[in-house]
C-alpha cells in the first residue's frame, strides 16, 4: 500500500509542474469568477429563520463608501435581530447574476443588491424567484411585487453642498468630477451645480462650475471607481482650471483627489460623498470642507428589519432631506473658516427644500 | 534573387513590380481625418476664442498665453489639412512613400485644431496636459521595457499586468512597514521577479504555452492581491497601506526650461529611473554583447546554441530582469502616484504596455513613444471633459483605445517580431 502511494507520489512529483499550473488556474478562476458566499454575523444561535443576504457591486464591501455603508446597515440589523446573514462580493459585472443566484439557492429571504449596476441581474432574479424578496439600492427601474427600491434624492443634499462651496470659494471657481456617468453619480453633480447657481442668483455673484454641465449633461469622468492616476489627473485638471473646491463623486476616487490637492500645495478643499468622510477616513480630514451624506446604512437597516417582521412591501424607500435619508455633514475643522452666516442660510434653504418652496430637480432624481 | 540567372531572357522591364509599391493607405487615412476636421471645425465651427496657457505659476520664465479666435483657426487648419492630404495623394500617385514626419506634422495640426475647437471660451493648460500625459505613461513605459526584453529573448510576456499589480501591492506594503519608499521600490522589483520566475519556469523548463501561463498569472496575482488587500490591508490601513511617497525632485537648470522643465524634470525618482531604464535597455539591446546574445536567442535559438550560448539560461535570467523592470513600474502606482494600494488598481495598464511593445515594433524607443501617445490620449480625454467640450463624455472615454487601435492597425501594419518569440526551445 505504502509502496504504491510512494510510486504515485514520484509520478506526481514529475508532473508537479503541469498539475500545479492546472491547480493554480482552477483556483484563480474560482477566486475570480464566483466567490463562495461567506457567512457572517454573530455565532450565537439564530433567533429566527430569517436570512438576509447582500451582493456588492465591483467596489467590494471595504470601499469605505457605498458598499461598505450598505453592508454596515445589514450587519447592524442582523445583530439586532440576532440572525445570521450571507454576503457575496462581486469583482466584475459578470459576477452579479451568479452571486444573486447563489444567494437565492442558499434560501435567503431577502437579497439586498447594492447599486444601480445590479439592476438587470436583480430584475431577472426577482422574476425567476417570486418567493424571494429583493431590495435594490439606488435603482427604481424595477416594478415587481418582490423588489423594494432603496433610493435617495441626493440632489437635495448636494444642492446645499454646492451653495456652501460657492460661498467658501476664493477663486470663484468650483469643480466636480465623477467615476462613471450613471444617474446615481450625476445626481450629485446636478444638485451641486444647481446649488452654486442658486448662490449666484441670491448673492449676485458669478461662481463657475467646471467639470459638469447640467444642461448638456456632459462633464469629466474617470471611467471607473478606482483611486488611480487617471482620477488624480482629473482632479489635477480641475486644479489647473483654478478650482479651489472639488467634489469627487464615486467611491474611493476622493483619495486620488486628495493626493492631487496635496501635491499642488494650494489651499484647496474637497467634499466627501456617501458617508461623512471626516469620520470614515480621517487621513483626509484636513482637506474636507463637508460631505454629502446618503443614508444607506439606516435605509438598509430599516428595510431588513421590516422584512424580518414580515412587513416587506415593494413601495420604494426614498431618502430625502425631510426624512434624514440624505444630509449635509458638519463643517468640522472648517466651521470657523466658512462665512459665519452660512450655516443659517443653509438651514433656511434646507427648510425651503423640505416645504417645497425651493425646487431641486435633476434628470436623475427618483421619480 | 539578383544573383540567380534570369530564366526568361525576354522578360519585360520591372514596371509591374513598381506598380505594386503605390500605397494609398496613408492618403486615405489622412483624408478621413481631413474630412473630420472639415465637418467639426468648419461645419460645426464654434465662436469665441480659445486660450492656451503655457506657463505654470511657479515658472521662472513666464511664457505668455496664446489666444486664438476659434472659428478662424479651425477654418485655416482644416484647409491646411486638406492641402496636406492632397500632397500625400500626389506623393502616392508618384509612387513615393509618405514619410513619418509628414504624418507627424499632419497629426500635430489636427491636434491643435481639435483642442482649439473643443476649448472655445476656455483655457487649455497645455503644460498640465503634458504633465498628466507623462504621469499616466510611466507604468506603461516600464511595462513596455519589460515586454521588449522578454519578447526579444523569446518569451511572450502577457503577465506584465500581473507584474505591475504585484509590484504595486508589495511596494505599498513594504513601503508602509519600513517607512521607506526605497525599500518599497526594491520590494516591488523582487515581486516582479517572483512573478517572472513562475512565467520563466513554466514556459522555459516545462514548455507550457506562454500566453496561457501569462493569462493565468494575471488572474492569480489579481485574486491574490485582492484577497490579501481585503484581509490585511483594509484591517490595518495605517500600518500596511500608507507608504511614504517619493516627493518630486527638481533638476537644477533643466527644470526651469519652459514647458519641458515642468513636464520632464520636476518628477519623482521613479520617473528619472524610467529615463535611465529606457536609455539602458536601448543601449544594452543594440550596442552590447549582452544585447546581441539576447536577440540571437530570441531570433534563432538553434544557431545561438550552436555557437555556445546557453539558451535556457539566457532566457530565464532575462525574463527575470524584465520582471524587475516591470515591478519597478508597479511601484509607481503607489509610491509615485496615489499613495495607497486599491484592488486591481493597474486597470489594464499591462495590456496597453503589451500593445505598446507591438506598436513600437519591439524597439524600446518606439515603444516608449507609443506609451506616451496612449498617456496623452488618456489625459486629453480628462482635460476635454473638464473644460466642457461638446463631445459626449462616454465617447471621450473611448479616445485612448481608439487611438491605440488606429495606431496599431493604421500606422504599423504588418510587423515582424522576434522569430522565436513564443516558441519554447527544446534542445535535441
């Protein structure tokens, strides 16, 4: 028996090269294409059979932004409910459908898909699995009994940010750039530009926005959500146009913008998006005027808890300034450097947007 | 062959052969661009004036900005382009080749026209455009140098992407742990060599198809770095993913030259290393014994073996050297540019570098120029997006790839690589 084993081992050793390669190939393909769903949550016994699940977009759950916030909403809800949960991270767009299918096959009751880009895959999965509930963040294109859209009227908060930036700018030029030209990105840029415009009409000033044109819906994009040299060059391009407030919209690309600002050595500030970046990434806090916050964490949290208590509905959850789903973060370190009257003006505008006397519209706003 | 006797004594003169030399490819390509120029600059001509800024605020010599009337400039340039096309057609008609400098002048004019047209009412920071182009090209050039060496010695290196990514990852980690960017760049080179070892072992020792090994290596490095990134780097960002960056070093005197100074001589150490690498690879390949042996192994391994060159050894160590060069390029992503690693941050730069190798006809200088062209097209897209050109953003994002395809297909045509590249050498 041992002899035979030894023989086999010798032959195997000779073939190690090829076999090794094959093994590497198989492992790599497995790792890249269909990550096995990983179980998270508390190790305590599940309080109920409710199983919430989540599928990320290509940013991954540790993007310090969009996916991470949704994921934190899921974890906090799961720990309150004392239930387990599953998550699957997508690496590329081709992972979306297989990941959703694998979640459904794990008997998930609620599958939360993070992001507009997963809309098609979610729609198909919802039609194929009418007994599973779905919730999709940032998309309202699906009308199905078992799909709840979680959407945000981010333009409202970005409007406030645009007003504040215009007020802060010394060069009277503010800039913005995005990751990809998709509605959830351009809605920030629309609100921002409209906020600047509102400032100009109110104060009789002429602050210019570079990087985005609301009328033609055209502007500067890096073509992806990676913090790379392209994103840094785009930020540098805005600095070359003399902008001194920059709004980078899209996951981690603000890190590239921060490096461009530091390299320029000029007193330039930037704005965070999605989370209050001052708290989520302290390494750039000295550059942050404020952040445009999108309440993904409370949104997901509420939807998961509602679904667990059996009150799932397909009525969309819309985050607005009114329900606190979107908001402008505090100025933190810049509180003493902005115009003293600014906070009061922002509060007035916020009230105006809530009662409808100031209309903030964007082609990308939730309908 | 001219040395052979002519078998047909009454064969006619060589008129027929000459007729085949008439090439219409260049004039047709020029004509298409002249037509685009006519449509855009004249048909959709824009009013206002376009300003080109040549000086940075920190320059000693302040060049004045150039302001051009948009519509008039566009019309003049479109007419010039049409005239150049006619000259090109005349050259083709009289069976003379359209020289590369002719195409270069045409491209430059077209570019000036396009920038003028797109920037009506705005300012183009010309120096900033070039600075960005160079910084985007740096990893491509390192990758292309590695590709040139590797292919010249006879091993197709599809794993450039993986080597860049491994270099970026390791340099971020080691740089953060040692607080030294120098340690980071050395570690990046080691990482590049390790990936190259795998490629070399499988393709040279085990005769596995080189393209397949390369592709698998790319996927492997991508999966491995993503895994380690999410397990280690995101958990300890301050200790493992915050390397100190190289700060720009101004070269005295040279950095004060207008335009060229800020673009080429106010860079980080990695960029200066790149200049050295390009010069060294060029000189080494074509003017040293090492280069001659390397090329002979890539062209005709049997012949090289016959005269006593160790084919396997030469291939193995030069592929490893190529890995070290590409690894250093990977360090640029973290230590030279952004300052932290993120998943798949190379974003296909390795494949563009591979295209630059072929576009550059396996020549280090031409490959460098090809990489610079790609960097320029990418940054042009950035600048046009910011100044609010009338071209849709989605189209602009395609621009670098369009330029690459056009350049490879239209300008290069049929090229001959090293004869034994991609073929394992089995000693009989």
